[in-house]
C-alpha cells in the first residue's frame, strides 16, 4: 500500500510516500517540501499550498493518505489551522481517504521504533534529529533527510498501518502495543457515575471525526 503522509507548514510543508510492501530505500519512493514566502499575501500562500498538494496527489497517485493535524497548546496557531483546512479541502476534492494523527502520536510510534530509553523516569522527548534518525533507519540507512520530510514519513508509515488494519490486510495481533492503543482503544469506566460504561477512543471507531472516506469507491454521502 502506498500512503502519502503530510506534515503541514506554511514555510516547509513536508510530504513523503511510504510503501508498506517495499524494503530499504524503496519504502519511501518520493518525498519533498512545499515552500512559500512570508512576504506573500496570506491567502495566496494558502491557495498555493492547496494547489501544489492537489498536483502532488495527481502525480504520486497514493492509495490512501495521512495528515498531521494541529493541536491545542504550544503547537496551536490560527495560521496552522487555516493551512490544515485548505489541505483537507484539497484531499476531499481529489477524493482521497485520509486519517488524522496528532504530532505526539507519530512521534510516540517512532520513539518506540527507535527503542528510546526513559530519562529520569520520563519518556524520551523526540526532537527533529530523532525523527530524521527514525526515517533513515526505516528506509535502509541511506540518504539525507529534512526533518519536515521525516515527520511526514512518520505520518505516512503510521497511516499505512491504520489503513492495512481497516482493509483487513493485517490483524489486531500484528499491531504494536502503541498501534493497538491508537487504533482500537476502548476505555471502560470503573468508578463514578459512568462506572460500567465504555468509550471507544481508538481511531477505528471515529469515522468522520478522525478518518474520512472521501474516495469515489467508499463515499456514500455528499
């Protein structure tokens, strides 16, 4: 399965393709960045990014897609959210099925992949260099990577696992513990007024919230 992963940014919009059936450098057959100048009129920057993304999809022809979405807190900004919306508009217009992941989720999966140790009892904080190292390791240890491309590749890699599970091409038993939590987590309350109730938090249960079926083959409503 060829999955196109996106790491939206107004200055360096990273993208990368992950081929789940390939090995070595072939696991990432294409990667790159879109760039716009801060001197451009803000709306023109969004339009240019959207146009370039649509053209990329038509060129790469991925089976499915994944995108990192902006989250509240330190990483939140109105500008990033605006770019995210324009990106999603392009994905829907191109008829692409897509799954959303937070930057923390992609970093956590790559931290597990690298087997990073805890430091003073705390989880290892994944920096740009760590994400680049993970991308290089997963693609055969060759090539020079930009950290935006590495983030996009991590998103593509995790998204491929989600879509393989969704399509029944892998089973729950083949998931890592982190993937199982991300995709299939069900929280059961044991105390308080909600005791006994279950909340399905995994992405697999959150269609039209965290993943969207916009391809002509899967879309059932306008």
